[in-house]
């Protein structure tokens, strides 16, 4: 079979565990979605993941704690105060959150994410997190997906047992959101100082984002020492400013997932995609989120009755993709820290 030899050279380099550079990643992002090279790209990313992650997939359960107008006004998020989708504050009672966490644990979740809008009081978050921690097995990792914070709060998160945070610099950050890029990175650095692992993802990908923007975030995640990266496509929530820009196909997302997988190389312990989808699981992704409670991609307050998948369904699609499901704590929350890498190598 004839293949573009420039592409083949880059794929061979990645499979030989040599870091690929920004220009090479951009070349891969230019691959035609209906070409043979696209399947070769997915094959290379898939091979790296099966090799590095011992063919194991992970599922986190994310619990959204509140639905409320959020002052950060991210262009893609149903909670943005200016979008007028959620007009009142609803905070889920601790009992419901614990019940959801215990169900996730029983179903085999490898870790629990606790997610809030940027307006959720930090002290209250700590109280809820302590209650969840006491309710689940001691080695089930907790991950915080919350607003930006400083070093004092990072210390507090670490002291009550948070192993990781999900914190990304999102596409169009600071322009389509009210959150400066610098502030997002300062939060990540504060967490790292306290030994908290960083979960990062190229998101939320829409048709308007250029290959350069996507590749920049891949390398930023690598530079920041993320324990996993990956890619999530944007959902067009009606009423959000970004909705009119449309969405991309799963196959298009798979290209970004695969290129990101090759960029991250042997520095990561997993590779995510969201929402769960088979093309990306065959292009290097091995990590999924189940979701209950609130969800920035949903206009319903209980996403488990709408967009959110449960843990069992996430495990099923991992198996469909030929992965075994990890039993026990997520390595992406507990694994040893990844090597520090130079940006733009
Ligand atoms: S993504 Fe987070 S910070 Fe942005 S508007 Fe939604 S809840 Fe607020």
C-alpha cells in the first residue's frame, strides 16, 4: 500500500518513542480524514496506548455539585450567567452526592471527580469532599474540577486527600471566557507544588479552531506535566454563544486525539476523550468520564437522565474497543509524576 512517506516518518519516530515537534504535529493535523494516512495515524496512536497503558482503560465518575449562573461566562458552558440557561442556584445535598459516589464506586469507577461552577464556595467544597472521602474506600482517588485557586487552597486540597485536579487552559481561553490563561496556569503550578497531579485535555474542540490552536494546547499540556491529556469535542448547548459555531464529527475528533497521543508520547499514564466515543478509543484514548449531577454541556440539571453516561456504559464501550477495564484506583491519579519536558522541543 502506498502511503505519504513524510507522514510515515513522523509516525515511525513516535512509535520509536522519540518526541515529535510542533511542525510534525501540524503536519499530522493536516491529514485528510478519508485518507489511508488517517488510519495509519490512528493505528500508531492506538499502538502507543496499548503498549504504554498495558491495554487497560479507566473510568472516572464526575459528580457535578451545583447548577447556577456562573460569572466566568465561558462561551460554551450552559452555566454562563449571561447565557440565561440556568437562572437559579441549585446545590445538591451532601446525601445525594455521597449516594452518587458510592454507586460509582460499586460500579467500578477508578476515581471520583467533584466538579463545581466557579461560584461554589471553597469552604463548602472542602466540607463536601471530606464527607465523600469518608464514605468511599480510602484508596479511591478524588479529583477536584473547580475554579482557579492559590497555593493555600492547593495545600488544603492536598491535606484532605485530593490526588489530582482537572484544570485545562481551554480553547479561546481569556477571549471566549473571563479567565486569563495566566491565571489557569498559576492554578496548575500551585497544585503541582503540593504534589497534586494535573489532568488536562484539549477542549472544547469546535470547527472554528485551527490546527495551530489545537497543537499549542497539546504542547502546553505536555509542558505542564499532565498525567494525561486527550481531546473533547464541544457540544452545542442551545443558548450558549459558541453553539452557533457548530460541532465536529467523532472521526474529526479522533484525529486530534491521535495527534495529541503522539505528542504526549511516553510522558503520560492515560489518554482521554469526551464524550465517550468509539473512534477516539481506536485512536489512542483509554480514559472516559461517567457523569451525574450537573454538567456544563447539558441544559438539564441532572445529566444522568440526559447526556451523562454511567460507569457501566463507559466500561462497556472500553471493552467494545478491546480494552480491559482497570480494577481499583486510577493510575492517572496516583501514578508517579511524569518527567519535566521543555515546551516547543
Ligand atoms: S465552564 Fe466552569 S468556569 Fe466556565 S462558565 Fe462554566 S462553570 Fe463557570
